[in-house]
C-alpha cells in the first residue's frame, strides 16, 4: 500500500481530473492557471509511470480512453469527497440538515435530548419537522426520518434504532372512581382511548387472556401525546408506550395497573435516501441518534432495537406512534 501511495502524484492527478472533466488540455490549463504544455507533460508522466494510455490525442481534441474514463470517475469522486470534508470540518462553521419524527417519539425521546444534541454537535443546525408515515422516497419530508415499521422501505436505507412496549395506563382519579382495578376485566368499567382501530388493544387483551373484555365506549385520538394527556385527565384508559411514558407513571400522573406488556414486531428505524449518509452532516446526525439509542437501551434494556418478540400484525396506530 505504501508503494502504491508513492505512485500517486497529487498535482498530476488534479491536472488529469480537470482535463478529463473538461475534455480539453487547453481548458484544463486555463482552469489551473498553467500552460497547455504543462498539462500535456503531466498527463504523459502519468501514462508513462502507469504504463497505460489515458487520452487519444487528435488534431484539435483529446478523447479519453476506456481506462481514462474509469480513472477519471474515481478521481472525480475522490476529489469531491475531499472537498466535502474540508468544507464541513474547516471552511464552514455551521451546517444544516433536517429531521422528521412522529409525535410521541419527538416529544418523549428527542425533545429532552435537544440540548445534548446542540452540545454534542454545535456545528450542525437541525430543522425538526413533524413526521408522517413513509411508504416511498417521495414521502420523505426531511433528509432524515425516524419512522415506525418492519424495516422494509422500498428505495430507502433503513437502520433499526429502538423498540418500545405497550401497556395500559390510567389516571389515579379514574381508578378511584371505579373502586380500583385488580384484573384486566375491570377495564370494562372505563372508556378506552385509542388510535384508528383497537388492534393493539385486542393483541394486549389476548396476551393476558382477557379477550372477552368490552369497553363501554371509546374515543379515537390520532395524536399519541393527546391520547396520553386525555388519560392523565381521567378521560379513559390508553395503551402507553414504554418507557416513553414511564416518567408520568413515576410521577403518579398515571398508573400502570398491570405488568404485562405487549412488544410489537415493529421498531423505530432511521430512514435516509440512498447515498444521503455520504453527506457529513447527515451521517453525523444518524451516528448521534444511534449512539443515544444505544445509551437509552442500556438504561432501559427492553428498548434495544431488534428485541421485538410479538409477531402479530400491527394496526395503523402501531405504525405511527
């Protein structure tokens, strides 16, 4: 490898890159501020040292050979990568990128970490947007999206981030008003709060052997955070996403009456368009998300991405927590 690097004359390579891109020794010389003879001599030196023909010289033009075309593409990509790194780390003080996240992930996981993000990545200005369900690259509202699914997004790069668990949560006042809760059957005394349909509720009830439970009425709330606020206000029982709502339980604003938890087969994933992570700011933010998720999983072991065990088909609400 060392001997190969000694055979990489950077000045001559820069000259070749310009000539290959412009398809002209004269134009390359003008761009580089040297004579056309200098350009020609440097390219001949490369051809001599590497024992290959890079250009076919004609009367009034030069044409890349097949070898020259292949080498030109590699060198152009390499110089572009070097330029991006210099721009990111040296010449530009701040860079910006965008991220879209769902309601509860944004409020309960990302928002508490925004100051740490600023401290860890002071050179990146983050534009945070409300996420939506992603089904194709055209749905991407930002450079980086944290979405909920199985990991199969056609035309996108997806990396697992973390998982959550579901369990019923209810306000202490509502529990007191019905004389307490001791079994899942007692849930039939209160209204149910859910998103779109009750598939996740049905899965949890089936898991605890309480398929026969019927709620007296229901309220459909699409926003997970609003559903949690309604539960805190005593409007009904909701399925809480743990450990996102653990703080409310620890503070006594909600009660988690049962230890049984439903772990769905879906996870949170980091989505980007193909090749987007070659941009330094996108890669840096993605790496930061994964590092934070790894620390989160260490504190809450059941949140580690890939830990899902339940293979039941999720409802639409399980796809957009």
